[in-house]
């Protein structure tokens, strides 16, 4: 066995082992792609700053997926039963939050704010917002779990949101890659069969390129997994396209040279060495330039641009595999590689390139002018407008996309992906001053164009709370002022009346003071009189006691008198003889009894002096003597009148009985009088004590009346001043009311003011919990745009609103606060800014790197300029034509935002291959002028370039069935660019060689024409 064969067998075994290890070591590509599908931006851009603030917010927002669940009634409006069913679903998720990794649930029927903002006005659609912890699982698993959990009878349900849509985009690309792989392999196999008319060459080519791809992709994915190597959704698909595309081109170049040398009669080993020496050198040159170009992307700042570095790893592995594994098949199979072909021909010229190059060499200036005239309009046609909406990459039938479209139909278009403005301060924000600044900003944002509504801590419902504005508060104050003025008017009138009353009061108090003086004197007299009255009452009580005794004795005397009269009446009946004796005895008895009783009666009367008693006794004795004398005078007639006397005595006896009864009654009455006199004596004692207190009180009253008199005088003097003061206050309030009314109708009345007690209100505390961070040092404002959040209008507005917020806080207590806009619009704005800046930077680095490589390959300073100029012409023309084709065929007015970049790196990196093919062959040719060598090189390489362009174009065409707009547009841009290169490369490079090395001999040409 030939020594070379043994060496290459070892190479084959080594690559088989490497392939097995690569397959075994290949990580979960799908999971890895999803994990790295999000575009990472520099930490200092505002969308990333916003994410940082959000992650510091607390467990409800830190490291969470923000998901929206859409409930939609396809036909008709939501019924009461439908709403109950939705609320049951929401309640079930709230009850099982741990099961689904939910950190926060906001139901459409939770409160006033959610009812206004999460329920469509047409009553067909409700939205539930969720925050799910990322550690709960990959977004794909979370979406699948929630999709099952939110199913509601009679309602269409969708799980959507930025993270879910990004996952759908990633899934769409993975599905597109599967289609691309199959189509690419089939296409390359068919093309190679056509080119080489052999089934073996295509199999060997696909095998070598396949080994390159699997090995390099295993290296890249493991670097991503363990070293955080740049990676994106596009890394895998571009590695497939580039490696299979240029790998097949390189194999064609190598196999074609090997076949050519076999046709010259060389043996397999000699032909193999010749092919490796000539074609292998060209492959190394071309591959190195591509390797440098893609490696330069590692210097990019933008993650998605950096992710293309994986292609550089693939190219490096590809070069090693092609130059070590292909020799094994060439050495072992030899001519059998091209079975069933048995006749091998040498080089043959391509008529297209030969004709174009010949015409250009003859008239370089004219061809360049014509070329400029043709390509210039295409360059000017390009608008540069790009679509940054990644949701356009997703088919409308995908549930996440369908849910987003439902939200756009029934809510504002920005409702599915709202923006969030974060404000981070070094102090707490739950105070009147900071809340006023936040509300002022909220209203400014709300008044901006394209803003549907804004919610914040001061406007949780997306609407101003009237009670928290000076205008509303002034209305309340003005009502109070009006009431106060009315009261002051009444007070003024009352004050005037008080002035008159005060004068009367002063006069009255003077009279009262005089009266109290007299009352004091009367009280003194009363106290003295009650003293005497008490003494008299005591004497009366003693006298009634004595009178009661006399009445008892009188009662006894009348009883004796009645008895005596009865005896007298008996004696009168005995005869007149005893009249005298009886008269005498009676007189003596009566006189004695009368005087005794009379003396006792008169003596018992209280308050009589002794002289008065004696005078009374004498008067009574004289009356008695007179009565008795008159009786004695009538005595002579006694006998005659005995009958009458007897009758009179009888009547007297009767009267004496009555007197006896009266005496008894008198005795009882005197007893009651005696008892009443005792009570009177006790009462007069109390009155005497009270009159002492009355006298003291009258003294105090007299003193108080004196003070009242003095105060009444002062009041009478002061009330005019009070009236004047009240009138002045009323006038002042009138002026103040006019000012307040004017203030209420001015723009200043729109100022926000929240009392401290309202901040502590339970309702407002709920708003604070929702819109302020747990430490109260950060605030967020949710902004919903009217337009699509991914549109140019919304992304521009997001930047403008962020700048507005910063200007709003300038010169205030929040001037040092960090202000950052988060959300899809802000993220796209940052992507646009970073992408544009990094595109120019990365393109410059790439062109410089490839230019340096070309200098070494061509050993010229001017030729790299010609080559790069040609590639740039092809790029700009292809971009312009692609934009027109996409609009005509796909109905899209803009290219996707990453199409220009990927189109550039693919077309420049791959197109430089053809330039190197041509210039390498140009330098290999010996003899003749530069024009002759260029013409021959174009004729020889034209076939290779056209074949390579067809294969590479067909490889990229395999991206079209993927259905991903970005991949379709990049494929179109590369295919169109390759087609342009096929026609303009022989013009530009031929003209460049002619003008550089030979110039234009105008005179010679003129003589030739003559």
C-alpha cells in the first residue's frame, strides 16, 4: 500500500473518531437556541438599565417572564356565564401559583384599574397578566403548561407576550432550519451530479462538508454552553448555508483540478498532490479571507453580530477537513471518484466571462461608464427603511401571534407589549413633592402623540384622580369661602345689633348694679327679720302650748257651767225664795270662775305686757260688773220673769253645751297650731340660714355685676371696631375668593397636590405597592402606544418620551434620578441604534481584514481596492433590488432590520472567493501582457465561478421555504448579489488591470479606428 494512502487512512480514522465524539458531545441545540435567542445589548443602554432596575424591583418582577393570557369570544359578546368562567380560571391560577411558578397575577376583573384597562370596550376580550419565574423552566415549557391551564369552556384562549413571541420566533427558525438542511443536501447533490456526471463525487463532497459542519457545530455549541460563546437563532442556519455553500465550491475547485490533472495523464497520487498544491492554495487563500472576515465580527459590540463568529469556527474546521479528508478519497479512488465518466478533459474557457472580459479590455472606460449608469439607479433606489418587528417573522397561525393580533384588534396595538418607564432615585418617592413630579410627568406622557394611556402611582387607572388636583381642591375651598362670606355678612349685621345691645347692656348693668345694692340691703333686713321671725315663731309655739292648756281648762269650765246651769234651773223651780241666795252664790261663783279663766286666758296670750294684761282684766271686770248690775236691776222682775229666766237658763245650758263642744274643737285646733308653729320655727331657721347665703351671693352678684357693667361698657365701645373688622375680613375674603376663582380657572390649577393623610389611605397604598418598588426608591410608569410597539413610530416615540422624562426632572429633586425606558419599543430603539453603529464599525473592520488578506494574496495594493469596490457595488445593488422584489412578491414595504448586515457579511465574505479564484489564476499564468493573462484567467475561472455561484445561490435558496422573512430576504440579497457579481466582476477587474498596468493609448486607438 502506498505510504500516502496509509497516512490518509489514519486521517480518515481520526476524523471518524472526531465525528463520533462530536455527535456524542453535542448538547441540546433546541434548548440552547431558546436560551440564547434573546438579543443581548450593552449594559449601559437604557433598555438594559430598565431591566436592571426591574430585576432589583423584587421577587414579583425579578427574573420573570412577562406573559399575557387572552380570553376572547369569537362570536358575540362575553356573557355573564363567560365572565364567571374566566374568573374561575383566574382564581384557579391564583390558588395554584406555586404549581405554575407564578409570581404575580393581575386578573381582568380584580379592581377598577384592571376593569378599565384589561377588558375591551366591545366586551369581547379580556386579558390576564402574569409574571412567571424563569427558574420555573424554559419558556417553551412554561407556555405549554399555561396553555393547558387557561383553557376555558366557550372561550378562545391564547398565551402571548414578548417572551412567548420570541420563543415562537425561535421555534419557527428551528423548523425552518430542518427544511433548509434537507433542501440544501438534495440541491447540492443534484448540482454536483450535473456538474461531474457522477453520483460518487456528490456523496464524497457532502460527506466531507457534513463532517466539517457536525464537528464545528459541536465545538461552537459546547463553547456556548460552557464559555458563553456568542450565539443566536441565526448561528446554526448560517453555519449550514456557508459551510455547505463554500465547502461545495472548494470541493468543485479541488475535484475539478484533480480531474483536469488526471486528464493530463497524471497518476492519482501525482494528480492529488498537484490539486492540493494549486487548488489547495487557492482554497487556503479564499478560506483565509473568509475566516478573517467572519473572525472580525468578534470585535462587534452587538451580540447578534458576534454570533456570526461561529461561521469562522466552521470555516477553520472546513479547511482542515477538506485538505486532509479529501486526499484520502482521491488517493484511494483516483479516477473511480468520477464514475461512470472515463474520459477526462482539460481546462476549457467559459464563453460568458471570456466575452465580457474581452470587450472590457478593449473599451475599459466605456464599460465602466455603462456599468455606472446601470448600477447607479439601483443604488439610489434603496430607501434604507427597515422593519424591526420580529413578530413579522412568525406566521399568523401560531397561537402566540394569533393572540397578539386579537389584542391589537380589540385594544390598542401596544397593549400586548406595553412600555415601562423606570425612575430610580436615591431617596424614597412616597411623598408629596416626588409624587407631584411623577404625576406631572404622567400627564406629559399622556398628552403625547401615539400614546393610548399611561398608568402610574398617581394615576393607577390611566386617568387623573380629580381630588388630587388643586383645581378640585380650590372648588371645595371656594365653596367654603362663599359660605364663610355669607356667615361674615350675618356676623356683621349681628355685630351692628350687638353695638346697640351692648349700650343697652351697659345701661342695664348699671341699673342691675344699683338694684343689687338694694337687694343686698333688703337681704340684710330680710336676714334680721327672719331672725326676729324665728324668735316670734318660738314664742308662738310656746303660746300655742299655753293656749292649748287654757282651752282644755275652758272646756272643763264650760262643762262645770253647764252643770251649774242645770242646777240653777232646778233651783229656779224651787221658788223665788232662793233666788237671792242663788243669785248671790251664782254671782260669786261666776265671777270667780270667769275671772280665773279670763286671767289665765289673757295671761297666756303672747306679746302682751303686764300693764296690757291688767288693763284687759280691768276692762273685763268692769264689763262683768256692768252685766251683773243690769242683771240685778232686773231681779225684782225675776219672779215675774221666772218662767222666762228658766227658759233662758235652759237655752243657756244648751249654749253652754255647744260652747263645750267648741272648746273641744278649739283645743284640737290649738294642738294643730302648736304643731304647725313648731314646723314654722324649723322652717324660719332654714330661711334664716338661706338668707345668710343669699346675702353672701348677693354680694358676689354685686361684684360680678360691677365687672359685667365694666365689660358691657368695653363691649359697647368695641363692637363698632368688631363690626369694622368683620367687614374688612369679608372684603378680604371677597378679594381672596376672586383670586381663588381666577386661580381655579388658570393652568396653575392643574397642579397635583396630595395630602399626607391621603398617602396613608389604604386605596392609595395599593397603588404604591403596584407602582413603587418595595424600598419606595423606584417608580414605574406603564405606557401603551396606539401604534405597533415595534413600528418605527413607536420606537422613535419611546426614545422621545425617555428624553422628555429626563428634561422634566431637570432642576428638580429628581434631577439625579436614573430614568430608563423598558419594553419592546425601547429595546428595538436600542437595537436599532446599536445595530446601525455597530454595522458601520463591523463592516469597516471586516473590509479592512479582508483587504489585508487580499494584499497578501494579490501582492498588490490596488487590486484589493478594485475587488472590494466590486463587492460593494454588488451589495448595494442587490439590497436595492431585494427591497423591490420583497415588496412585489411578499407585499412588505421594508426589509427586516438584520437583512442588510447578514446580506453584507455573506456577500462580501463569499464574493471575495470568486475574486481570489480569478486573481490567483491571473498570477499563475505566465507570459503575455496583463490584458492577455486577465482574458485567459477570466475564460478559465468563469466556469468555476458560474458553477460555484449556482451552487452557493441554490444553497441560499434553500432558506426560502423556511418561511422566515429574514432568511428569505438574506437569501434573495445573496443570490441577487452573486448574480450581479457574475456579470460585473469580469468588467471591473479586467478594466482595473487594463487601466492600472497598461493605461489607455488614445492616439493608437484613434489611428486604429482610422
